[in-house]
C-alpha cells in the first residue's frame, strides 16, 4: 500500500514537473474524416508532444508541446509528411495521392459552415 | 403573326429544354453517378442529415464524404457494388447497389445497438459513456495482456473481477464479483447462459482465452432479456465470429510446471452466404511440482481436448441462421507427490473428470427497411458430466440443460422508445450422487426444474442526457411456482464529461448444492444437511437432497456509479466510483465456521449482504502508456448459525495497479501489481490435536509482468512473462498434509498462491 502511494506521488510529481515547460497552440490542418483524424494525431506521436487533438468539424488541431524538444515548424512538417496540408506546410503530392478516397480534402473538401 | 411566332419559339424552347434535360439524364446515367443522402434519426424522431459521413466502394479507394445537407455523389465503380457508409459514433452500413441513381441511408447510432466498436481506435478496456449498464468492454488487445490461458485467468487486468483459488488440489480458479462467489454472476456466451449448475466451478476453464474476441463485464444486474439468474453481475464472452478476417489463427503457450496449451481458429469459408469457423484447443500439464513443500502437487496434472464449430448462414434478406456445437473432455489428477490416481494405495489422490457436449442455434430476422424491428430465437442444449474423487469422497454428477429464448424488438413511435419482449424456457435435469467416506449415507440430487416465463423491457432514450431501461419478467418454476423479476437501470449525464448510473433489481437462482461446492470435498469435513422429518420405519438407503427443503436463492442488488472524464496535464483520464449493495432474501448458506470438521448447508435465516465500493482511476500520462489504479472495499456478511460473520476468503481491502506501455515498434510491456488484504478463514479451532490456522490470512502482494513483441507484417506475436513475480506462496496451505486420511485434513483453506513464480512464453500467429 505504501509503495503504491509513493508511486502515485512520484507520478503526480512528474506531471507537475512536465507542465511548466509546455506550450499550447492551435493550428489549421486540412482533412475530412475520422481516418484523417487518426492519421494526423498519429503523425504527432513524437517526443516533446504532450497532446495533439484534431477536430473534424473546425479543422483545428490543438497541440501541447515542449518547445525545447520540438519546434512548431517541425510539427507542421510532420503533419504535411503524413499527407495533410496545414496553414504553413503543404503535403507532398506523392503522399497525398495515396490517401483513401474519403480523405481527399483538396478535391472534395468537407467544410463546415463556420 | 408576331404572337404566333412567339408561341412557336416558346414551344421550341420548351422542347429544347425538355430534350436537353432528357439528354442530361441519359448522360448522367452513362457516367453512372450515384447520388444519395445520409441521415440519422434523433431521439426525438427527427430525421437530420449527417455531415462528414464517409462513403466509399468496398475494397476500393473510391469514396467521398457527405456535405452539410447529408448529400453525396459518387461515380459507380466498375469492380464494386457494395457501398460502405460510416460515421464516427454510428454503425457502419454496407449497401448492395443494384444500379439505382439515388439512395437514402439512415445510419444507426452505435450506442443504441450496444455493440463493441471496432472501426476506430478505442481503448482496450473501456466503459461506454452512453451505456445504461455499468459494462466494461475488454477487447482482444486487453486479453493479450494476460496471455494465459482461459476465461478464469483473463481478468488479471480487470479490477472488477476477482479470481481466487478454491482449494489446494484442483487448481480451480473461482471468479468473484462484488465479493460474492462465482455462482452469483451470470456467465454467458454470446448472451446464452453457459456456465451454470454443476459446471460452475470448472466452467470458466473450458473457454480458452485465444478463442475470445471480447468480454463484457457488467457489474450489478443485467437485462431481463438474458434471464433471471444474475445477481452480482454478468460476464458475457464473445468468440471469434464467422466474419473473422484471419484464415488461420494459431497460439501456443508453454509455462513452467509443464503447462502446455495449443489453440487453433480456422475460417473454413472464403466467401459466400455460408460461413463457418472451427476452433480447436488442447492443453496438458505433465510435471508434478511442489513449490510450497507440503508433499502435495501444487497444480494438478491433466489434459483437455476442446472442439467448437460455428456457422452463419444468410438465408435471405434480413434472415440469418447461426449455430454450432462444442465437445469437451477434461481430466485433472492431483494428490500426494508420486501418487498413481488409479491405484493410489496409501497415498492421497484426487481425480476430476468433466465432459461436455453442447449445441446451439440462433435465428435472427430483421424486418426489411426497418432496422429497429427484429426477431430472434436462441436455443441451446447442453449435457455436462462430472466425476470426482477426493481421497475417500466420491462424487458423480450429470446436468442436462435446454434453453430457449425468443426476443422481439421494436420501437414505440420513435427510436426514443424501444422495447424488447419475448419468452423463455429453461430446463435443467440434475442427477448427482455424493458418497463421503464409505460409512456415510450417499447424498443424491435427482431433480428436474423447468422454468418458463415471459419478459418485457422498455428503453427510453433522451440522448445524450438520459436513458432508462426498465424490465420485468414473470416466470413459473415446475418446482417452486411463480416469481417476478423486476429490474431498473438509469443513466444520467450530468455533463458531457460526467455520467451517473443507478440500478436496482432482483435475481433468482436454484443452487446446485453439490456441484457448486464440489471443491470443498478436498478436506475431511463432512457435508451436513438438514435433518429429514420423515415418518418412515425403513431406514433410508440414501439421503434425497430434494427433500432437504432448500429454497431458490433470491437477491436484490442496488448500484450507484459515477464516471467522470477529465484532463490530467492535458492527457485524458477517467475516474470511476462504484457502490453496489446486494441483499439476500434467500440464500443457500455454506457454513464452515460452525464446526472445524463439517460444512453445514442450510437456508438463510437472518441477514446476508455484500457492500462493495470501488474507486478506479485511469490515466494516460503519455501516448501509448496507460495506468489503471483501483482501490476496493468489500463488506460481505452472512448470518450463520452462530452469528453474523464476514464471508470466508473475501479480503476486505484490495489495491490494484496496472501499467501498460507500448512502443511505436510494437513492443508491449505490461505490469500488474495487486495488494490483497487479510481474509477471514473458516474455523479450525476445533482441531485440538491437529493443525490450527489463525482466524484470518496474511495480507500479500502479487505481481505479474509480460513483455510482447508484435511483428505486424508477419502477423506474429511473441510473448514472455511471469506470474507471481515476487514468488509469494502460502507455504502452509493444507492442514495435516502428512496424514490426509485423518479427520483434520483440509485442503480448502487456500487464500494465496501455492505455486511460486511461474515463467511462461508463447506465440500467436495470424494468417
């Protein structure tokens, strides 16, 4: 029981420690569907990224990251490399053309009213 | 003239326009464009368009998404006529398109179907936010975390289910929920009750883990549709279906102590309307081990052969027939080291045999264009035989069961109001015989109970806020007359992050007195039944258990649970707080406190209840790293002959931690740590000349570790692990182990592992 408590304390300690060094930002990423969502979020499964969540409707990606470990430019680059255009980076056509049909946001954008 | 000209021109224009339109239509047909609309029916019955639904031709890359009005258009594909429509949170629909220019697709909310979601990334173990039942869905990935071996061993990572050894001889692991023994949990396979009556104790070891696609663990009572028997909870298993992708699935496992298991699941069809799958399992344990040095084998040696066949036949549109059969043979031998169980001589021998044959059938019919309206007929026939010899005790039992359940489901007006109704017949014929020592009167249980009844369950959905499921069933037993089973489940979402559930209901079951308590024969304790009040001059040649006056067990269960999702340092986290109260109106009391050399069986007189509090926290501090922490409190008390006492072998406090980490290169690391508090032990105080046990056990730590590596391209998984990593053992597990034929011998006082650290390894291969 004591060991368990100790573990919880250590974990919480780590969390608080990590919190101070992170930055939160929102960027526009183009895509269509839940498959795109999984692909975009998986592309940001990288060291230095705490959280990455993309909203299908608003096309907004919320990223929490540690700027000493990964730069914002690198984040844009990673997303583009997976096949999704961002406000600053464009996906290579070779990658884009391999995306499944429902994800072809350039030809068939699915945009929300707002 | 001018007017005429104008008229002619107008006519011409009209003609031109119509021709043009016609041409355009022809042109469209040539290009063969499919247009359509995707909609959902809200809980208020309104039809709304779905925006962003994904539409594509099956097995192709050709697809699109629906616009804000739900409309889409998609060119016909030369190679595919099956259109797949999917949207997050909704059931994926596949339509066969004959060539119509326009289709309407009404997607069904996944939650209304209560299905396990498979199409998008989900946690390996989770509680649906929208399910009115407190159900944890464990998928294959979760089951892989505990690679060994069968259903009774699949709950290492799930703190809602406890697994305890029943004795030091048979190796049987008993499932407990809410601090109550396994018989109070309804075990079903694809919603047909499976492990009942005399197969209660060994039943879970008859379902190999590799055969399973998922397990649903429901705390508290289940639906009246599945019968009246569940009290503490329901465990429903799902086998790999006929829709399985893999042609062949192989698994082999080897554990220290000579435990070897082999599993094979083969899809026999390639395509078509008739699809069938064959399941094979064999296991053997061949080494005699004695880690705790008491002269007795820690685990029985033995073998099992297990074969299952299932099929699905889509007969016509909306009508399908599913069914299958299973044959099993299991043998366990144990006792003093070196014993020959068939000719034990002066050594103690235990021999346990089980055979099971079962066949089932399910007919399902969905009304055309009315997905909400369907009928189903489930049937099962099972025959179970058990033979047991524990030293000088002999037991033999047979149970033949028939189960028929008809379900009709539809809606009242809108999909906000749904109902299920139907009837069921359940018949159990028991033939059991127990001889304790040669000197005692044989105890027999020859009885058939037929329970037939009807049920009605109404579901009100005011999504996403509120769900009510209220069910009632009336049944008539051929022995005990009629009884009513009401049940109620409520779900209220306080916010989109917090949900509150409440449940209440009644359960009823007929105890299988000998079968459920068979493992208590691993001692010299004598089974004591109520004295018969018979006006007979001829001495009885056997004791008829049917005249002992045991009444069916009846329990009320009440539950309250809170589920809260939140962010812990930006990462998702979930908190669960559950409280469940079970109160028995009638119970078969198994009393091991009254006397150190007897087990008394009698009807409950007074109170018997169980309170269970569980606090569980799930956090994901990093991607691919999950932590699950739980604390559990059990207060299980029964009025025994002497007084109200805590149930034996149920620890009051327990703590649990599970850590799972997966690398991007598909290495998985799983570690489970458990702390089990002191457990009250049955009385041994009468053993003045023999061995004595304290009134309670020691608290102890248990931990399991597993490392696995997945080679996705080859479909191969390799794993190694260790159970009971700290090598903790109950060294003194058998009372008077050196003189097993005297009156003090008792191997049923097991509260911890008798087998030390067990290292294992294995592989899974999917093709």
